[in-house]
C-alpha cells in the first residue's frame, strides 16, 4: 500500500518521472517492478500481456487495485500511449525483434531483454531502427551488473594476470530441464538454440572481459537426455516452468515439451579479434548450478567458484598446486534479483532514459555480437562442426553506438551489410528464411 501511494504521488508531482510500459508483464517482466521502490524516478503506467493472470503476479501485487494503470493484451496500444516514455520488452526471444522495432519507431526508449534477437539480421534491424529513429536502446545484459563479473573484470584490467590469452567457461545448469525444456524455449523456431538463448550472457561476458569480439566460432553439441523423457505435456497445453529439488533425475521430469529440437549440451570454441581464445561449455542436466569462468593471462590466472551464494574468486600469480591460490576474494551476498544485478540494471536504465546518460555496461553492439556468435556457433553444431566467420555489424552502426547513440557527422555512408553467404548461414541455423538486413 505504501508503495502505491509513492507511485501515485511521484507521478503527479514530478513531471520528469519516467513512465514505463511493460510488454510481457509475466515472467521476466517482473524485473520492471524494481522501479516501484521509492525514489526510483520512474513509475509503471502500462502493463501488457496476452495472459491476464500475468497482471496478478507477485511483482505487481502493489498495483493490484490501481485503476490508473493501463492493462492490455495488445502491445501496440501501449506504444500508442502518450503516458508511456519507455518500455521493457520482456516477451519471449522470438518476439524481441518485432516488439523492439515497433517500440523504437513509436519513439519509446527501449529496455530490451537479452538475447537481443534470435538472428543476426534481427539484431541489425533493431540497431538500424534505433539509429534511424534516434530512439534510445538499452539491452538487458544484467550479468554486466553482477559483482563477481565486475570484480573479475577489475582484476583483469589491473594487469595482475598479465596479458589475457585464454578464457574457459563451464556452465552447469541444474534447472535446465525445468526452465528450458518445458515451454517455448525447447523449440529452435523460438530461440535458435539454447547456446544462444542462455549462452548470450556468457559469450557477452567473455567478450567484455577479454576486450574483443569473436571472429571465428566452432561448435559441437547434441540433444541426449531430455529427448528421452517420457512424461510430456500435450502440445495444446501451455508449458509450465516449475522448479523443485525433487525434480530429479532429469529423465523423470514431468511436463516436458512435446517438441524438442534444441541441444541440451553444447560446446563452442571462439577465436576473438584480439587473439584471445575462448571456450564455452553448457550443460542442462547437472545436479548443481554454476558459471565457472577462468581467465588465463601470461602472468597468472583467475577463477570464480559459485555464482550465487558463497562466491569466491581465486587469483594465481606464482607457481604452486591447484587449489592453492595466491589470493582469494570472498564476495558478500547482495539483496535483489540475480545477486543485486536486477535492481542495479533497472536503476541504470532509468538514468539512461531520463538523463540521456551513457551507461558503460550498455552496449547494443556487444549484444548483437554475442547473438552473432551464438547463431553461428549453433550453425556450426548443426552443420558438421565447421568453423564459421562472424560478420561484423555495419560500420555506420558501430560508429553511431560508439558515439553514445548520437549521429556521427560524415558525408559518405559507410553501410556494409553482412555478406549474403553469412545471412544464409545464420538463417540456416534458425531454419528461418534469409532476410537481408533492412536499411
Ligand atoms: N536477463 C535475465 O536474467 C533473464 C532471466 C529470465 C528471462 N530473461 C529473458 O526474458 C524474456 C522472457 O523470458 P521469460 O522466462 O520471462 O518467459 P515467460 O514465457 O515466462 O514470460 C514471457 C511473458 O510474455 C508474455 N507474452 C508472450 N507473448 C506475448 C505477446 N504477444 N504480447 C504480450 N505478452 C506476451 C507471456 O504471456 C509471458 O507472461 C526472454 O527473452 C528471456 O531471455 C532474461
């Protein structure tokens, strides 16, 4: 009740308050409820979801009786409203491109959840729409706001491990079967694949901490466990994501999707444009959960243990046995979703939208490059494990976004769309018809 009063009061008193519409109010849409905290500088004015029960989710409890909130199942009605300055796009991945392009065209500032889109062409279309409309774009890579990632970046940047040479990330996903093999995630038409869907985070972290982008990727992967699950939901039933410790072992999970055409295990090797080599391994049927990264330089290595509670980073800078680091950093538990990253990234978005502030962690170009690596890594997995070259985004887009989303004064256009062969490859991974990048 107290929160509701604050929202109404600030909406009337402060005309600089950011008015937010949430497109996809269920599930991850709850992220936007971080602005309901006092002093956030933002309010929720519209909620959109095709399922009315999404409006009743715990995230929106304090708005339950607030009749001033516009609720609809049609996102275009939210985009048409004058009392919406910015939108959170938190619908499933296959809708990101359509929703983000429409929102940017409608002049809204956009918070777009990761992955940016499910094709390279989709990402490039979003980037170009942002540049052509001048509407501002923020991509929700919340791992860039996680304390252990930030700490590892600081350590690498400090030079303590010398010049970075190689990166390995092992991603154990204990909730894989529950979260990704019961609903829309299990179908390639909705995600391209889980290497992209889930790994977009990690590929982005690898790029960010390494200071480079993947230029060549090779992948291997397979579907070997969830395809053998006997207890399937009907195609006509909505996939319900439920998690419990007793949902074990994976083969005994209930309500698994009738259609699964994505990998439950995948590995990619990446060669970055600055020479760094990286490996990312993802497995969806482990009993435990962790993203375990190691960054190895020519003077040492760092490694994190745990990415939830009990996070620790070990630093090795002298010769010695495994498990005997020179230094260890223990990170305190932080309140808020995803280890405090969620309230932090929402606050950053509000500053970005209200003050035009440049947020160092926000890079739509990097978001696009993590998708490109995920798409072509998936293509490699499904097409004989052949190496794939990653097409860079057009130069004019890179210049625009590197310039803080402001036009760069030039006489000649430097637009250089991806080569047709690359478009065909990227589309083959998704099974979608190739669509040339739109100008
Ligand atoms: N950054 C993170 O940590 C993080 C975590 C979870 C999910 N996500 C991202 O958030 C997005 C949503 O994932 P989720 O797990 O919440 O999925 P979900 O299916 O649980 O929720 C999506 C919501 O969108 C609604 N929706 C679907 N089609 C719609 C339409 N046409 N119009 C309006 N609403 C519609 C659904 O009814 C649902 O309430 C995905 O892109 C996912 O990658 C990010």
